[in-house]
C-alpha cells in the first residue's frame, strides 16, 4: 500500500510539474482544458497534486535519513 501511495504521489507531482511547464511556456493550462475552469474536478485535481507534493517531499526526506544511517541499504527507498 505504501508503494502505491508513493507511486501515485510521484505521478501526480509529475502531472502538476508538466502542467506548470505548459502554463509557463505556452500559456496553456491542461487541467483547465480537460476539466474546466475551477470546476470541482479541477479543484480536486489541484488539491491532490498539492498533497502529493507533500507526500513526495516527506518520502524523499525519509530516504535521505535512511541512506545516511545505512548507506548500503540499496533498494529500500525506491518508489
């Protein structure tokens, strides 16, 4: 279950990053295009991306702590 949450969070962060890249380079908001301008689905999507960023940040911090304590623990912090 933890692997599913980490993978889902990573994918949602990736979607958010790509969306911001599109907004910055082409003034095109993919979420708005697909789900409408601040509809409930768009708001849920933005919220999930934000929560996913927090989950990803904490899981990356955990990996750094584990690697410092036991640098030979390969594979323990993979997504």
